C-alpha cells in the first residue's frame, strides 16, 4: 500500500489537531516546510514528522521553549 508523500494544509491541520490557519502560520514562520504546486500548498510527510520530533522547530533547536 502506498502512503501519502505530501498533505494539503487542511489534511496536515487535521493530522496535527490544529486549525489550518495555524499550519499556514507555521509555514510562514519557516517552522514547517512546504512546497507550492500550482495553487496548492503541499506539506511533505517528512516535514510533519520532523515538526513533531522538534527537529525543524527553530525555538527548540535554540533551546527556547
């Protein structure tokens, strides 16, 4: 079975339990990597995993919580 490689903002928000605007804000602040494909914003699965692990979160990396 093929797993999804990327998610829309709405799908990512649902998976993370966040509002879509919060996901958009994370992308705008550079805390969540995303790619624009045409008019769609796609968030790679690995970016969501890294966000949850704290690896792509600049505040965690700098020791600020």
